[in-house]
C-alpha cells in the first residue's frame, strides 16, 4: 500500500529558486513542502507528515541554515531526517557532516543534478 510520494522539504528564501526546485521535484513525482527560512522550516517540521529529505539553503534571513541545523539537532523527531545543503560554497566541511548533512549541492543548482542527488539519497518518489 502506497502512502503517496516521498516528501521533500525545500528551505530556500529565493522565490525563483524555490519555484524551480519545487517544480522539478513535483514533475518527477516527489511531494514538496516549502519554507523560506529556518524558523519557518522548524515550525513545519513540528507537524506531520515528516519529509524524507530536507534541501537547505545556508544563507537566509530570520534563521540561516547553520542555525536551523543546530536547532534541528535538538529535536529527536526530525534530527535523523537527511539534509542536503544548497550552497555557493564548494565544501562545507566537518561542521556540516557533524550536523547531519549528507551532501552539498552547488549553487546555481543544475536541476537534473539535483534530481539525481535526491534519488541517490532517498530513492524514487514512491
């Protein structure tokens, strides 16, 4: 019995980037929930259903990606959800790995590369 498509949370403050990422994920069968900063993402994560993956921008207003990762690590119900960073920096290093980041996706995001990364991290949408 299928419970529907796997859900991906996209945390991104740039509306054009958020729309493009969401579009490609939905077009390929994933469900998408969006947040425009880390604080909003934490609010969404307190509810259900939980996403299978979080795509996280680092540079955002209100609460940036690093602050989000710190707060997320204190919430047992979401601390194990895998995270892929969306960043202009090539390598995020040990700090990112310590906070549960499995992968960094270089900005500007190449959409087919993004889809391949998502499929590698959580599998096909259903």
